[in-house]
């Protein structure tokens, strides 16, 4: 008799930086055509090596509008808004405001442990294991793996933009 084959998938937080760059370029184009930004100093700067996004403009309200534009462009490109974590907001020269966001594209160790614990607490017949910056979940039944995906999607205190892939 043949042994049932194990199935598995990986939980990661990888971000497609090419898509992120495209989203930023689209946001810049939209800002250049918007009436409420006419004559206003605006800067949207993505540093993909340092994994930092910097927005600067003349006021808090303009920064919020910029952030909404960037996030809407990210969503259209299927990038999670959770990829942006605000690090600090500060005043800069000329009364302008600058906000720095860290780009989150990994699952922190503490978050990985929370995810694994939640999966184990669900008492499904699967085996989660942390492998570097990803979590692999093994199981005999595809239904159990799909249950794990919906369970993990419902976890609210996870900051990382999770993606599920490598489904075999």
C-alpha cells in the first residue's frame, strides 16, 4: 500500500520591489496632476537598498493624502499596505513635514513564533516549522492546509504582509 504524500506550503513576507517601484512611480504621476498639490513641495523617495520610503510635504494633511495615494497604488498592484511601517514623523526645513516608513518584507522571529503557536493551538493535523524568514506548514490533507491559511489570515496582531506560496 502506498503511503499518503505530504503536502506543504510556505508562509513568507516577501515584497515584489519592482511592483513597489511601479506603485511609487504611479503615485508620483498622480500627485503631479492633482489640483490640491499644485505649487506644494512634495517628495516621494523609495530607497530599496535600505528598505525605506520617505514622504515629505508642507503639512500633516498633505502627508496623509500622500500616504493614501501611495497605499491605493500599492493595493492596485496587489501589495499589502502592511508592507509600510511608520518609523518617525518629523518637521524639516521650511515648515515641511517628513515621514519615514520601513518597508517590511520579512517575518520577525516573534511574529513567526506567534503564527506557529496559533497553528498548533488550532489542533489541525499539520506541522509548522520556522525556516529562516519563512514558515513551512506540512500536512497530509490539503483541506487542513487551507484551514491553516484562513486561520493565519485572521490573525490580527501580525504586522508582516504575509503571502502563501510554494503550495505542493
